C-alpha cells in the first residue's frame, strides 16, 4: 500500500475496487486522475497533482491509465484526458475535465474540507 501524500497508480481492476471500498469505509475524499501516457496535458498536470497530494495527506489520490484500465474508464464514462473524478463513499461528487490547475486545486480543497467536516 502506498504512503500518504502520494499519487497511487492503480494497475488492476481489483486494486481499483479495493481503493473504492476503502474510501467507502473511511469516508475519505478520493481524487482520481484518469490519464494516458500519450496525453500532453496529462504530463503537465501530473507533477501538480503530486505537489497537492504531498500537502493534503487526508485525501486519497489515485492515477488510472485509461489504456491500461479501459473497463474502469468506460464504467466512469471518461471521454477526455485528463479527467479528475472526486469520489466520496463510492459516489461521484464532482469532476474536472482538462489540465486546469487552479480549478482542480480549488475543488480538492472544497471537497476535502466537506469530507473532513462530515466526519466530525
């Protein structure tokens, strides 16, 4: 299992399901970066997400390669890369499509604070 403060690469459907289940149990916000190795904007935003993950250790950050896990990408209707999904208790609560650094950061803060507030 990866340490807090990291973006965790998910490489199998079973790993994906495991992370979703853990998110349901803990109530932690999960931010999923749907990416592709050939996607230029994905390469731009990747390091940004890593920096955010280092600062926000109470959020789980996952990275899914759409070519590697096509079934997961289809299930969540990913049509463009990068797409960031915000999941709480296994349900989609928000999403950001594109390498929009400010919007991504603002939404992570918004939903992370809401997740933290709901568990108190």
